[in-house]
C-alpha cells in the first residue's frame, strides 16, 4: 500500500488508498448534496476540492467537468467513463 498523508489510513482501514469509495454527502453547514470520497476516517468534499485553481493540473481529464462533483448523484461522474475514474483514483 502507498504511504498516505492522512494519518488514519493504514493497511487495516476500510478506506485505504487501495479502496477509495465515492459517495454523496451533506453537512449541517452545507446541506446541498455533493460528491465526496472517504480516505481513512476522513471525508474529502470533492465539490470543494474541484474548485481549487490547481485542480485541472491534477486531473486534466476533468477540465470542463468540475460540476460533476456538485451534483446530487454520481451519475454525471460515472458517465465520464473508466479512464477518468482511474485518473481520479491515482
């Protein structure tokens, strides 16, 4: 398993770097449904991350598709296909 910057990620974690699930989340501070991913015991808000100016440098195939993470389902992201999913997981 690759080393992680997230301290709670280890070989025994359900959400290690080898198993990064996608889902839809809401919070009390932001009740709008949006995409997220679990890493260790943390949740990363993909809608927020996708708005960072450097996001296209990290995920060039998602340029022009940042809005897929702000949707109330993962359908738009799923429709982008496996090459985009693999790039995102890397």
